[in-house]
């Protein structure tokens, strides 16, 4: 399995999906505007340089927990629970992001003012998806019980796989989370 994912893109995908799923937008997890202006104002004083990353960690944890409550298939990955090697690389990169927090200011400012109800359009506006990603998304369907969105094939650890895990959330509806997942290759 490749661990050469674009970790900056993974962070951006997680941030957009996390913000979109908050209570003031899609109502999927119990944070309200924590990645918005209100959350920034609340944490800025305690974490002047890194408050946006503190906001992100918090919402990521809530989103991951909520997704696990809704649907936790064995032997699978989700946007919030990728293979251990990927998660370790992501965590190792976190310090770099903190050290260079200023480079992320414009992205977070755009994220704070996020609005709309079409996650695919929002991901496109953030330049995180391409035509081939949207074509693959077009083939995704919710499971029969409506709580999950299975991705075809086995998770191979590519950027395209991770983008599809993020795009799959668009198959959910307001207040009706559907968790995208992909099967892991057997170890």
C-alpha cells in the first residue's frame, strides 16, 4: 500500500468535509460552526498561532466518532480512519503544518465562510476534485439502509481513493449522514 498520498490535500479534504458536516450546514455531527468564524474567535485567544488547527483536530474527532456510530464496517477504511501507515504520516505532518500555520490562513478563511448544500460543488470550488473524480462519484450509491456509501474495489491508498472517500459524503443528505467506506486489502 502506498503512503505517498498528498497529505496537504488529505488535510484539505478532511477540513472541507468536517466543516460541511457541522450543525449549521449538513447537521451530521454535533459541532456548530467550530470550523467557522465563531470557532476561530473562541480559540484564537488561547491558541493565537495555531487555533485553526486546534479547531480542526476537535471537529475531526467528533466527525470520526459520529461516523463510527452510524456505520463501522469491519476491514474497511473511511476518510477519518485510514490505514495506520497513512494516519501515522498524517500525524507526523501535523507539526509541519503548525510550524507553517500562516501558509494556511487563506484556506481557513475560505473554509470559515463556507456555505451551500452541494458538497461536490464546494469541493470543486476548493479545487480538490477533478472531472475524473466527479465521474467516479457519479457511480456511487448509498447502501440499502442508507447509512453507508460503499466504494468499488479495494482501497489502494491513492489520492483518487481518498478524494472518492470525501466525495462519497455528498451522497448523504442534511441530517442524514451516509458514511463512505472502502474495503481494505487483506494483510
